[in-house]
C-alpha cells in the first residue's frame, strides 16, 4: 500500500474511533448525569437510546447521500454532525439538550460508519482490503477503551461529564481537516463520469503510472455497469443470488446487536455497580477492562483475517460467547442478583440501612429512587441478627465471613465471564461482520446493499 492509501484509511478510521468513544463513555456518564439531573429510569433509557434513534434516522437517508455526494463528502458531513451535536450536549445542562445532542451525534457516527468502510474498501488494493477495513474496527475498540477511561478520569471532576463528551471534538476536527486534502474514491469518480480523474487518483494511490491501473479501472467500470442493471427491489430477488446474500449480511448485523454487546457497553458501569462494586468510581474503573480486552482481542483478528478467514473467526467467537453467557447466567442465579434496580440512582447511599429496613422499604421505592448495594439483598433474617445496630458492621462470625467470601468470588467471576464474552465478540462479530458483508456485495458494489445491512 502507498502512503496515500494508508493515510486515507487512517483518516476514515477516525470515524470508528469516534463511534467507539461515544459507545464507551455512555455507561460512566449515565452514572454522573443521573445524580446531577435526578434522572428516572425512563429518562436514563431515553438518554442512552437517543443516539441509536439518530442512527436509525440517518440510515433511512444514508444510501442516497452516499451515492449522490460520495464517501468523502459524507465523512465530512458526519464529522460536522458530531461536532455540532457535541456542542449542543455541553452548552445546556438539561435532559432535552442532552437528548437532542445525542440524536445529532448518533446521526453523524452512523453515517460515518457506513461511509468509512466503503471509502476504505474502494481505495484499498484487493490483497490488503481485509486488513485496512478491519482497521476501522480496531479504531472502534480503541475508542471504546478511551471512552471508558475518560469516564473514569473525570468521574469525580465537577462537570466531568461535559469534558468527557467534549473530547470527541478534536478527532472530528482532525478528520475534517485531513479529508479536505484527500481525493474521492476512484469508484465514485467513475460513477460520476470522471474516468480520467479516477485514473489519476488510482495512479497516485497505487504508486505507479496511469498504464499500471488500467486493469483495476476496467474492473470498476464493469462493476458499475453490472450494478446499473439491478434495481433496488432486485435485492430481494433470486437474481445473482442477491436475496440470499442480503439475508446473510443482514442476519450477521442483526446478530451483532441481538447478542447484547451494545447493551453491555451502554450499561457496563451500572451493571458492575449492581454485582458488588460499591461505588461509581470502582464500577467505572472496572468497566475500563472491557475496553482493554476489546483492543487486545481485536488485534489478532486484524492481523490474521486475510490468512485465516472471516468464517473461522465467526464460528470460534460464537462458541466463546455462548459459553461465557451460560457461565454468567449460572453465576447470576447463584448470587441472586436483582438487576431490576440497575437504573436507580444513589442518593440513599449515604444512609446505612439495616437488612430489615431494606426489606421493608424495597417495595416502596419507585423508579426515581436510588438503591443501595452495601448489603446483599438476599440475606436471611437469621443472618441479619448478627448485625451491629449502632455501627452497621457485621460480627466476624464464620458464617458471615463465608458469605462475604462467596459474594466476592461471585463478583469477580461475573466480571471475568463478561470479559471473556467481550473478547469473543471482538474476534468474531466485531470486525468480521464488516468484511463479510463487503465480500457479499463485492460483485454488485452497491452502497445501498451495505446501507440495508446497517439499517
């Protein structure tokens, strides 16, 4: 690959960094904002899902934008949306502004995800396409790690949530500046009838003369000609096996979401808060392990995907995800964890309740009140008699010590199961999904097909 191809791929991959960062910061920021704004459960759910709402809205119009204005212009637009939405987020401290800003940011990151993968695939040499496209996923998981890390770094800082949100602006501005000096994809230029300009761009990207890119340019023209013979509705027909390829690609993308990976990232800190990490800072720090594991696990997929194949990674990862989820379910049953209070805030945390007070008030707390994880909710009344009524501490009995050791073991075992799940996802459905769908559409090269996958 020439230096221009590497620079263009790295610039486009900044979209993955921004998307991952927005995904990673969510769980830690929710812990901060639900205290500051006294958010109820439904308000927190609205705040988390608003980014996905923006992504859904732009998916409906993303295909025509990509085909009409090209990948590079779409990346410029998406970066501008990320900057604008972030400014709205941090300018006004209110649920309405936060929701609106997250919707705009979701629109930008969703459009950039499609545009970046297409742009990288269309500028890359065939033998390095897999490696360069998975660079996007690598940047995405690095962004997730940075999102968790920054959430923890600003967890105790006044207005720390605003700093966490605002740190996405520098990479967005950097991407906009770099894109101004990068050429459009050769395939888009050919689709616009600018064949000679596409020949010049290909020659620059391949590091040779115009005569050396004649074969690749001819392949692009043949692909566009074949695509023009297909209408949108033919995607659902048996012609050229389009229906099976569309269903296969959409199934992979659906399974990527249905496995629960986005939910775990969005609620990682509240989830860890509920299984025994007894402070927001501790839960946010533990959740940074998700980001580290995603980065470490994605590197082998990036380096070996062209050699091993995407199908092998998908099969191995699916088995690992299934085993880890089964282990996590078993551990949850053993620990009697009550996850219904995940979204409740912590204003009652400073008051120490005895076990019988918790039992008597647990049915009275509504969705806007906050739970305490200082005492295991499943302790029996007989065990509660060992509680010192003045200090709230427990007698050093063999039975109490055994229970605490068991709870601690279950807490760490649950965390390890989650980390294994994240690692298995990161080597399979994470990076391989993009490559598999791109390979499925290789003969038609239709951005509308890829847009269907993202929708």
